[in-house]
């Protein structure tokens, strides 16, 4: 089944649903029912969600969970996490509890500089271009005053603009490389508006000073923010790591080895970092931030030394185990979805209305905790034990198992291996 259409965006929501259902779905009545059952009964709330994006036909739910007992710099947080993957919230909660008994997490914002670039081509004399840039630089800044006035009042704004010569990498390619302080805003709109104004001013005045034209290719912020950095850490005496019959020394040594492997082996590093992103993305999403931007920036940082590597590091020194991570995070606690999505507002309230800097610390800690929990399972029991328990519940829910059926089957799988087919066969047996 397939079809094309022009003017889809102009159809009403129910016309859009009818079109997609009749052209792409064979069981159209059931499909329509599934799509519409996710509408919110509150029509205003529904409209708000409809208008976040374009061509909306329904809502796509993700569970919002809470990982409590996170002690960060002496304050205790209950961290909201929006994620579809089972075990992630449980793992974060376990790690939080574990570290609360061992001094909690420490986090520190190292820097908060964001970046944007005007990419342009110029096939003339470099010295002329440099002289022109130095002449025009003050005007680049004054021409953005309408955009920057409010941000400057609050202490932020444009930090600097540099001319960068990239002609060694690409013929005639230069950049206006600008840095910004956007305080509690993620700053994408602010930065992009400034950049587009830089581009206009830069091009408009160029003809007076240069004998070759400037071709503006594009103006856009960078999601690579290696100078918007946060560090999260835990540490304790090695013997304090003794847990569930495993000596602290044995655990710490194996844990450090697991981190060392991710530091040198990209196949492992990607999965290791994916586990970190389980924690990071879940909090980033719950707090209405752009997880794609965060993902892109963090993975680029993971390859900053030329080879993809672990984001976390661990060591044992003088009997002290230390586990830490430094990551770039451009987050906002004002603007964007933060003021629009009612659940995002609640999530930020749960976190005590954090500043962007505080949110950077919380998100980094959630990532570190997730990695700690994953490595603890992987280097001790393996992760399948916990995962399969959750997997079992998912299968039981898929089969609409009753409370009694669940009890009986969970009990059976305490001593039997969970596989999809084994669970299905147990359900069928019970139902015969
Ligand atoms: C699963 O979502 C994440 C893990 O694979 C992470 C890891 O291997 O470190 C468990």
C-alpha cells in the first residue's frame, strides 16, 4: 500500500488520519482506533501537543519514571527520566542508593561557552579579508544589539568572533567562528539569530573593502560544545565498595579493567557510552531539552583524541577508588519546550527549578550512575538476569496476563531461564 499527496499539511487532523489509514494501513478501523485512543481528553492540552510539531496525528507516549536518592554536592534529588527501555530507571536508582551510602556524587561545571559559525567562501586576498574582518568586527556586534540586549542585561551575550581560515582543508573556505554565553537558555535561537545578522552585516559591507565577493554558505550554531563542560565524580575507599559478598578490592580492580577496555576498544566504547546515554537522554528528554543535540555533541567529544573512546574513567590510587566523567552539555532550563510542556515543567519543579548549570550537573551524574550500574552488573552477575525479569513482565503484559497468571509465571521463572518462547508456552499451559 502506498500513495502520494500534495497539501497533506492543509488537511484537518481527522482528514490526515483518514488519509494515512486508508492508504497505508490494511486494518483501517483498528488502526484508527489505536491512533485516536492516545488523544488527550483535555482538548486544550491536546492542541498544545498537536502544535509542537507539524502534521500531528496522535501522541506518542514514553513512560516518565523517577530515580530517587541522588545525592549531588550534598543536595538530594529525585531525578525524572523519560525512557522506554526497562531496567534503566531501576539501575539509576540502585546506583544512587549505593553512592548515597558512600558520600554521594560530586559535580562541577567547568565551562559554559557555546559556539556558532558563519561558513563562507572567498577567493580573494587573505590579508585584505583579515583587515576587513578587523574593521567590521565592532559593527558585527553592534548590529546584533536588538537580539542581544536582554541576554546582555542578564550577563550573557556574544563572547567573541574570530575569522578562521580553513582554506587548507577546503579551497576558499573561511568561517566567522563566534562564541556565546547563553546562561539558562540552551540558546539555539539566540545564537542562530546572531549568526544570521553577522552574515548580513559581513556581506553587506564587504563590497566596500574587498575586490572579490563573499559567498555566505550558511549560518548555524554548532552542537559540538567542548567548552561547555561538566564533570561528575564518585569516590570512596576501595574497601567501602565491598557489596553482596564481593570484596571491594576485587570489585574495584575488575571495574577499572572494564573501563580501561572501553578506553582503548571502540566496539566496547560505543556500547559503554550508549549505557551512559541511557541516563543522559532520559533526563534530557524529561526536562524538555534536545537529546539529538546532546547525543551528537557527546559522541563527537568521545572521539576528540582521534579514536572513539570511553567517556568515563576510573582509577585506584592510595586505596581510593575514583570514577568520573567529563562531558559537553548544552542545556536550557528556560525557553523552548521548558515553558510549554506541562510535564517538563513538573520535571523541572521536581528538580527544584534548576539553573542550566545545575541541570548540567544532574544530567552528567545520571549518566555516570547509569554507567556505574551497567559495569557493576556486567562485571559481576551479567546484565541478563535483571533484564530478563523486566523482559518477562513485558511479555506478560503483551499477552494481557492477569494478576494471578503473572504471579504464577514469575514464580516459575525464578528457577527457569526466561526466553520469549518459554514464557509464551507457560502462558498457553496456564490458559489451557
Ligand atoms: C543497555 O541499554 C546498555 C548496556 O549495554 C551498557 C553497557 O554495556 O555498558 C548495558
